[in-house]
């Protein structure tokens, strides 16, 4: 991330930069699985960044193979951000 580092995400770019990406872009964030609430905290921060930009996104948790098809299918080491 440029600027501030998030302890919940390993590598990547800032949430504000993701919110400014063109529609149709999918960003895959690698979560810090050592922290229990990483998925929830990253989701809240991303939604807030998109709200400040007046945009929307769709979030899906999953593994490196892809997002889960339903809810609560195990530990999610990745978060897929679809810019709408």
C-alpha cells in the first residue's frame, strides 16, 4: 500500500486507490489470517472508501482459486473486490 499500511492486508494498494479504479475491475487482496477479524475490518474499510468516492463495490471472500460460491465456506485468506 502506498501511504498508510493496513495490518489486515498483506501488500496491495490503499483502499482509496482501489475505490478510484475503473468499473469492472476486480482486485484480489491477501488478508492477514493471523488476525481473527481481518475480513470484517477490511470489508468495512473498503465500503467506507467507496462511499466517500460515491461509488459501489461487491465483496467476495475466497481462496486463491476464486471466491466462495456461498457464505461461510471456511477460512478466507483472500478478498475479491469488484468495482461497480
